[in-house]
C-alpha cells in the first residue's frame, strides 16, 4: 500500500484480514490519523460479521456519535478515487477519478468479502476504468452488451509463492520495494480476450473463433486489436524517432549516409529495388535500414506499422536514402 504523501517512490504491500482492518489501515495512511482518532474510528466501525465496514458507514456512525470534525476529515475518501469501488459497494455508489499519486494496492485473503455478483460487477467496472499509459485514453475493457466485454491491452505480472521443506515462504514479492524495482520485474502482455460475465468465463481470440454464438463479439475484438496495435505502433514509432535523433552523430551512421550519396560517383551505386512498392513501404524499409546501421532499435521490436512524423531526422534521412537509391536504380537501368 503506497502512502499518497510518500515522496520516496516506495511501494509497501500490507496484507489485511478483514474490512475493519482494511478501512483503518487505509485511513491511517490517507489522512494521517492520530492515536485518538484511530481509536474513535475503531469504535465507530461495525463488528465483523454484523455489517460490512465501509468508509460510508464509518462516516455515518461518526456523525451519529457527534464526531463531526473527524467525519469531515475522512469525507473526501467516501466516493472519490481508486478506493471508491472497494469501500462503498453497499449501494453501488461508485465514482471513478484519475489521480496523479502512486496507486494503492489492497490485499485481502478473503477476497475483500465480495459475493460473486458484486465481485464480477467490480471487476467489470475496474477493467473499463483501467487505461494503458501513453495511448490516448485507451481503456482495456469495453462493453459489448449486457453479457460480454472485450479486453485488449495491458501487461500482467505473474507471481508464484510456495513453502519449502523447511516451512519457509519462497517466491512472491518483497514487502517493500522501490517503484523502479517494481517496474523492472518482468511482465508479459495480457492476451486479448472476451469476458462472459453471465457464465464467468474468458475466451482468447483463438478459443472464441470456434464458438459460433460469439462471432459478432469476435469481430469487435478483432477491430479493437487492430486499433490497439495501431496506437501502440504510433507510440513506439515516436520512441524510435527520438532514439534515432540521439544517434545522429554515430560514425557508422554518418559514413553510411555519405556512402549512399556518393557511391554512384565512384562506380558503385547503392540502388533501391523497391520501385514497385508503395511510398509507405519504401519509407518503412529505408528507415529500418538506417535503424539497423545505427543500432538504434532491435530489429524484432520495430513495429510493422512504423509511422513517421514529417520533419523528424528519421523521416528526412529515410526520404533522402530513398531518393539516392531510386535515382541510382534508374541510372543503372537507363531509365
């Protein structure tokens, strides 16, 4: 669980056992409770098993007990932010908002005491409100109809934990780590899928293509995959162009560009054989060759939909390389 006022960039993961502990732990960090305030909150929360403890119920009980100042202190955390869906499921009053602070992670071995219906509803809302960073507001989850959602994008972190022969816990995540350490843990892309919230099932694209009744949903999933790939390619293309800009002074790149300009003068013209391809394809392969020579970007990570922004060094150099190569080709062929 991260402290919203934490300036060290460290994430702390704390397990909690029940709703009372979850609410108290969260508020202790979120609003910096004094010992006296914490005691009042513990007294105002319902006992486990009698009523589910939420921030909204706590706020109501504090008001009833005459603790108006403390109630006002926790009021901003009733329905706002990432904790809204967790703490106020009772009346399904959920208001999502995007915040700049580091995310809060809550873990409960009892799955936060959600019943199956509430849990599915919360997960559905959560995925529709989870956005992929840097992709122009791309939401991973999208409603198809009342029963089905499609999910495209994002990464998943798989963590395993076990007990060895000595009874010691192995694996898992450290209880405290820097945000950089968390980011460095290997992750893998989450495969696109269709979620059936009525039957509580998930289907990958390959699985869903074999089910006739899912054909319309499969079509929408394919459309979203194409849209996502295009956005991802655009983002990666920008990074590649920036990296190439930094490599402009590399001796091997400068020498290669000089050779493409003057090779015909010495009888060894560098020719381009892509005259029958579209300008887009020609630019793509010219840029790939420049990136290969400069060692700017791994070949296998260059998107097939590599895009160019006019005026960038990569676009200008690719355009010049094409002009040299195509001109040499015409000269050689006598065209």
